């Protein structure tokens, strides 16, 4: 929005009258400046629903004076709204889980370049960012197993590709193909192995399923604990969340019955993903949005993330939650070769191969 103010001061008249005109004009301009000065804010379209995140935004406001306006919702609904509103959207940042979502949103032309501050460049590895969106926390998608029914020999050298091995027939549980975490995992396999090989892999995974895909990540871990399956695929932070007791005693006890395994340690490393912040196209408060992203990458903010959401920190020098360290460990090889930007690019192909394999 552009406001043009045209001031016409006549030179005729007495000096006293001129001074009155100037005074009125000065007050008018001061009111306009004051109005814009109070609009020191940033608007987040937020698909992450953690109380801890809201606490962090409060700290940002206290430190900078910039008000954070949260528009909460599911990712699909938020994206639909931003697309429909177009240039009229108030959105500055879109914060969500999974690089696949941010990449797909960028492909729709809904983001802009600008996340290139020195803080971002020095803190976030290149494979976890673009100039349009950047990771603010990390997670791994790993294998959970029953130590009572799965031997060390079976897991030795285990890879994601190995999930299609017939030895796991009737022993595997994993979420639906429509789940974004699975779409990104399969997209990474396409990036590394090609679409044809991944299509064959998907058929093997479906053949090994102990039951039709159902439930969230925690439900997969619960299934292994209950003896319905021997191995499951789920994100790292869910085990720590269950062990924390925040999801109840039943889930806490179930989490104690499984062990974590990080695949592909002899090769490219374990599949990594992020929670990401995307700079929305036409953001009315672009500078404030960038300042908030920089704040989220500070050591204080990263510690807040790790201790409350149980994700891995994005920056060096910050330790994960003790629940993560003690039950998942830190000594694992991350896949730093596969750029998370490929997840969005390969998302449609990933869903195609899973659907063709009968992965519901």
C-alpha cells in the first residue's frame, strides 16, 4: 500500500498563519508515522502446534518489541488460504513440519528469496535450506524394533532399502502413503536410487506389512510394543515424547519396550528432515520475518526447541534433550548428501510409486 500526501503551503498571509499551517501539517505527519510505527509485527501462518513454540515467540517479542501474530491451522488449509488471498495475504512466514511441504509450496510460486542472512548461512548446512525456506530444527525417520523378536544379526547393516527384504514379511508397520513423512522418505529414495528401483522397493514394503497402514507415528511404535509387528518406521522425536509421559502412562510403557535403529549407517546415512520456515511471497513485514528466523536459530531458541519438542537442534553446539540423548543417542551418521529440497520435487513421483504398489 502506498500513501501519497500532497502538501500545499501558500506563501501569502502573515507569518503567524504560516506557522499554524506548518503546525497542523506536522501533527498530521506525526500521527501517520505513529500509526505505521505501531505496526511493528510479523504474521506467522503456523502449522506447528506446540505450546513451546508460542512461548518462544513471546520471548522474541520481549527481546525485539516485534509483535507475533499467529494464524494456526493444518498445513493444507493454511496453504489454500494463502494461495486464495494471493497478494492480499498478510502472511510473512509459513512455519510447518517437513521440507516436502515447504518445497511444494515454493513450487507453487508462493515463496520468495530473502532468507540469506549471515546467521542463516553460518548456522544451517546448505542441504537443509534454500533462499526461500530454511530448517529451524531437525528430525530423523528411523526404524524401531522389538529387542525380544529382532536379533542383532537381522539388523546388521540394515538400510531403508532393506525394508523390502522378504525376511520382514508380516513383520513391518508404517504409516499411510499419504503421510508427508513417508512421501519425503520415498522422495529421498527416488533421489538416491531412481524411480524404477524405488517402485520395486515399494512393492516389497507392501508385501512385508503386518497390517494395512493406519494411525500416526506413535501408533506404529505402539504396534511393535503390543507384538502386532516386529519393526516400525517413525520419526525420532516421537519416542522421546512417549517416554516423557506427556502422552500418558500407556504410551510411556510402550516406548520402553522398543529400541531405536538408525538405517544406512554404512552408506549415505540416516534420512533427515526438518521443521521449516518459509518466507511468503509479498510478505508485508519481510525484515521482521527474517529477524524472527534468525532468532529461532539462536542457541537459546534451539535449546528451547530440543528440550520441549524433542527434535534435534539445527545448529552446532546445542545438545538434544536428555531423553533423546539417553534413548536415541547422538553417534549416528546423518544423510548430509541428499538435499531436502528434493523432497518437494520428488513428492508426486513418491506418491505415484506407493499408490501403484498398493500402499494405502
